[in-house]
């Protein structure tokens, strides 16, 4: 089995901003904010898994239903003998639908999962290899941007997957930059397959990000527990209220943590105390929603166009296949 697995740890060029720097910069600013990726430590990732199963959180199950209905068409559209490359592969749960559709058409399949968590990546790769004897895996333990430069070549088309509407958590500028960098590494026959959450009624969106059981609130507030644990912070986590309104003009959900009352919070390891007025909030995440048109406009300057799109019957979510436009 090991001979079908190549495991590469990609050394990052750009040093990651540590949590202490993010706290000093983010909580001293006029509009307080914390970088989104700090939501995802082990506890945060487990809470996000719980979010994906909530009745109000439709994106994960809707994307899955689109894959269930269309995986063979998607593989066919990717071209003969395609290799699958996946950014943010996680447990590769939804990807199995595409892996199986590809293996139904070709004798062998090359799969390149990319994930920041090396341990998780290795165990997922080993599970897949034990289940699929015709699979070969080149696993890249890397940050997205570092992985782009390390993508293995393939003698045939590559289908580059970016599932789960993760693109929505990037700003438009970050998303355009990411797509442009991937595009710069694409051969003319390569394709990108991306999950995109679509613009829809405010009530549906706000329910999905302000669920009745309060799991999204636990997920959001987990970043404060993390500061308490990792930097000897003194946040009274119960004194911050989760709220995620939808901004129609910007077509995005914004996750916020509002201070309940005036507070002064010391974080010992950075030797600072941060002041919060009653109601003042920390921004933690954006989740952008698109239409086919706004998404096409994002892709064009990056050198990409929509070749095909698949939607669910309610048109809440889309999977878009992108190809080089020049
Ligand atoms: C990971 N990402 C696509 C989720 C989203 O829907 O934007 C993160 C999330 N935040 C709150 N709920 C889910």
C-alpha cells in the first residue's frame, strides 16, 4: 500500500502570523477582528463538523446532493484520464463520490489531497488506499498558497477541487488572487471544480449561521477559549454573544462576537488589556454568497471562465467547473 502513497510536507515560504500577533493587532484596532483561520483548532474543527449536520445549515448537504446527482457528468466533463487534486481535503467524505465516478471510467486514478493537518492527511490517505486498490495518492501537507507551487504534473487533465464553499470565506481580493495563482499553474486541459454558496433569502442565510441549538455560537466563541488557553487570556466567554447578520449589499454573512456590557480583558502573554464597550464586536469571519454573474466576474480577471454549472433544484448552491479563458 505504501508504494501507492507519496507523502510530501511542503515547507511554507511565508511564515504564519502567530496568534499573539493577531491578538495584539486585531483587538487593539478600532474595528476589532481576529483572523478566521484561528477558529479552526481541534475543538473548532469538531464544532464545524457539528455545524455541517445542523438542520439549518444547508450548504454541506446541498453540495453533497449535487455531487450525488452529477458526479459522473463532472468526471466526464473533466476529460479522459483526469487526476483529482483537492484543496482542503479534510476527511475526503464528499470527494469519494468523485473518486468512485472516476474509477468507474478509468483503470487507475491519481488523487492529490492537500491539507494543512499532516496527521489527518496521512490517515485519510491510508484509509482511501485500503478501500480503493486502483488509487494512487500523492498527499501534500501544506497551506493552500504553498501547495499551488508544489502541484504534481500529470500526463492528462487535472481536475482541481475546492469544495465546501470555502472560497466564500475569502475576501473578493483573496479569492481572485487564489484563483489567479492556481490558473497560472494550470495547463489548458486542466479544470477547477468549485462549490459556491448562492445568494438567497436573508431568513434562510441568517438561520444557517445563527442556529437554534447555538452550535455556531460555540464555534465562534471557541476562539476566545483558545486565547485564554494559549495566551493566558481572561475572557469571560459567556459575556460575548454570537451574532451573524447578512449584509445584502455586500452579499455576505458576517460572524461577530458582541461584548455584553463594558469589559476590560487582560491577555497576560501579550501584556495587554483590551477594552470593550457594551455591544462592541469582534469580527471573526465573512461568508460571501455569489450569483453566477458575480462569480463569473470574479473569475474573469483571474483568467478563468465558467464552463459548466450544476445546481440543486432550489438553486441554493452551485458547483461550477472553471476552465482557462485564454
Ligand atoms: C467553512 N465555511 C465554508 C463555512 C461557511 O459556511 O462559510 C464556515 C462557517 N461559519 C459558520 N458556519 C459555517
